[in-house]
C-alpha cells in the first residue's frame, strides 16, 4: 500500500522547481498557443462532474506511453519550460504560469485552459514550449499533453505553487520552502485494500488580484468525480492562502473517504530519535497533527514512525480545524542546510460551515528514509460514502508558519528515554516521557501553585509524574514514567495528558501512541 505513487521522484521533479535551470528571460514574452474561446463557469464544471458520475469510468488513454516510460527522474529534469512562453508573462501583476512536460511518473495528460471574461481557451501542448538536449527521447513524442503546471514568483526564478500527479498540489508556504503536500481527495488511504488515486484531469486558470490565481479542476476516478475551485493567494513572508470549494459525486461505495487530505513525511524526531541512523538530529516535514474540536478542545498528537501501518480515527461531533504542523523551527535541531526542514510550512484546514459528525484520521506508515511520504491526515465524514451520494464542502487551507493562536499552553517537544531516577538502578520495562510546553497562560505560576499533569494510559503503570517551570525560561515541563510491562506482543499504548490548575485546563491535550517493541530496542541499546 502507498499513500502516494512516489514521493521525491514524482513531486520533487515538479515542486523543487527552483533547482531546475531557468533560462534568461527575453524582453517580451508570448503566451502559448490557445484554441477557440468558449463560455465557462464553475457551474458547468460541477454539472460535468455530476454527469460523469452517472457513467462508467473510462481510464485515460496515454499517448506514447512506452516512450514516456523512458523519461525517468534525471531525464525529466533536463526538460525546462521556456520562460518566454510563460502564460501571462507580460501581464503586470498577474500570476506567471509555466507547464510541466510528461514523463515516467506522470504519463496521463491533463487539459489546461486559460479563462478571461467568462471565456475559456485550451492551452495547446507543443514540444516547442520546452528546451531539452538535442538527443533527448522526448523529441520523438508524437502525441502528448501537459502533466501539470506551476505558478512562479514575481521574479520568475522559483515557483510558489505546483500541481502535478493525481490530485496533489504543494506550495512554498510562508518561507519559500516546499514541504508537505495536499490533494483533492483520498480514497481508502491506510485501509486493508489498495488505495485509489483519483486525478485532476482538467484545469481552468484565471487571474486573481495581486498575483493570485483561481484554479477550477475536474476530478475523475473509478469511484468518484468532483468539481473543485481553489482561490489561491500568495503573501510572501506570510504564507499561501487557499479557499477551496469541492463538490464530490460518488460513482461507487467508498469505505474510507478522505476530505481535505494532507500528506507529509516523518522519519524521526525527539520522540523517536532512536529509530533514525542518520547523523542529523531530526528529519521530518511535519512533527504533529493538530485538531481543534467543536467543543473548543485543542489537541496535539506528535507524529510517529510506527513498526507497522497504523490508522487512528479521532471522532468528533464537528471540527473547527485540523492540520499537520511543523513546530520545531530551530535549524540546530535539523542541521540540514540543503532542504531546511525548519522552514517547512504547517498546513491548517478550517471548514466553512459545519461538517457535522465524523473523525480526523491519521495514517502513519513505517519508513526508513526521508524520501518516502508516510503520513496522511484527513476528515472522514460520519455519513456513509455510498454510490450516488454528493458531498458539497468548502474550507480554507493555509500554508503558514503556525496554526491559529490559542489561549492555553502548547506542547513544543516530546522526548523519551530510560525511566527511573539518575544514580539509582533503572527499573526494567520503563521509559520516561519529557514534554515541554511554551508556557502560554501559565505566567506567574510556579511549582507551589498547584499545577498538575493529568495523564492517562490505556495500559501499563504510570509513575513519577511532575509538572514544573523550566528554570531560566518561560517554558514548562512535564515528566512521567511508563512501565509497559514484559508481556509479549506489540499492541500500542495510548497516552493522554493535559495540564490542570484549580480545575481548569491550562494546556492543549497531548495524545500519543507508544509501541513496546521500540521501547525494548531503546532500553536494550543502552543497557
């Protein structure tokens, strides 16, 4: 099972586009050739998706599929879009759009249209739009189409948004550094059967104020169709902000429908440093799942690299927001001056309107390298996803430094090590958790103020529970021991903790899933 067709080989070619050679731009730019104009509206795309859902699915034809198979990652990187054919390249204040050539990892063509004044014109694919070596196999293509597109920074040296492969899209966030990705829909992700990857097959692009872009997309798959509208704005230094309207039509029954899915990578961090053989202290695009429930409770779930595929559902009557966050922002904790994990954006999703009951789902896959996406999070509606059903949803998706602020303390680090007391014989089968919080809302309180840690475990024995301010800082710390026992097996242990003062919650809720096998390996290594 895979959460994504590939990670670095599929999307890195597209999205780490700042690494692609960019040719000097001439004084004047010329839009690519376009077809005849036809009336266009989002309602038309919605009706198109509704009508397609009533018909059997037809897999896309792939012209020159055998030849495209030869265009691997390295060969694809040798193909560059001509800067002088950038769409809207000479329109002041407009988004600057360039297109991706197909290759081994994205053979299926997509149709792309430019929209202006309520009219759409198809952008015509041509090899003349691309530069490549004289002996490149792509020059032999007879029939092909675009694989996707990207939107460039105003200086056109790098991109800030790219859409390529299935229904995936990524942005450079607040920092100009690509990291996690989003997609239109997830189907049966993390389930017992194969995951299905519906595709955006058609795009309509329209200029928006201040260099923004409105993207309308048609989604197609064996069991689903959809009409999407992504109103996307880029504010350098602040982030990328999207308002997404999605009308989803089911062709067939779906066991696990994933709304507003996010996909990321977590190899190891402070909480599981012992599973990573690399020299760098931490390696991850995101380090936690954050949820804001309709009840007002804020939850932080540090990500994990489990010994097997894990699917967790966090049920809620409704949800105010959720996302995958990167809370560790210090370069010193990563030591990677090539990919700058500390600059990876957090992605925060906030429903418009009440999505009703359902669950935020977190899928975690084991990984032994940073090249694999192994994390996905999405909203799974409580209503059954059966054939003939429609889902009409709207939400915002912000690619920012952090999620909206909260009034209580946040957990900023989770560490684990051998349990017990230094200088004394360490108890067997026991680990110590050390959790740091930013201290918000705890100002003026100290060890004598009666702040307590309320901690629960699904099994095992808890001990040595303490909560206290960290000297010389404004942060707080919670420590506790977990005796996980010596029973065989590796069923996870669910942990839950928050800070309390005079009956009031003073922190978000920290939840975690721990695996005895990883603890045994940790303790054996340091025995």
